[in-house]
């Protein structure tokens, strides 16, 4: 049993989470005060934990990986004046009455 838990640790977490939530929902049916106070606090705590795990496993590790490789997802025109940018060069247009009528 412990070998399966070590091998499938993510499934073990989901199963334990389901057991805890199922038990709390059964208690909340019998004792409505749990639903009002304790259950809301537990669920809000779980949501904070899930959001923190998502941040530290996805976004933070991706940022650290790109920083370690010295790569950027977008070009940095401030560092390199001749670097490629996504800005388009536009000709300066004289603001005449005819130009202002064609805008809309």
C-alpha cells in the first residue's frame, strides 16, 4: 500500500482531499453550524493553498527557468536600440478637417 502511495502521490492527495471534503459535507448535513462557519473557512483555506501551489509550480518555475537560460518572451527595445519591436512606424499626418472626418 505504501509503495502505491509513493508511486502515485498525486492521486493520493486527490483521494485524501475527496475523503476530507466528503466527511465535512456529511457533518454539515447533520450539524448546520459547520456549514455556516467552519466549512467556509476550510474551503477558503483550500482555495488559497491551490492558488499558491499553482503560482509556485507554474509561473514561478517558468520565470526562474527563463531567467536561468537568459531568454525573454518579448523583445526588449530598451536594452538594444536596433532590436526588433512590435511598434509600427507611422508617418506624421497633418490634423486637417478632412482627416478628422475620415476617422469615423
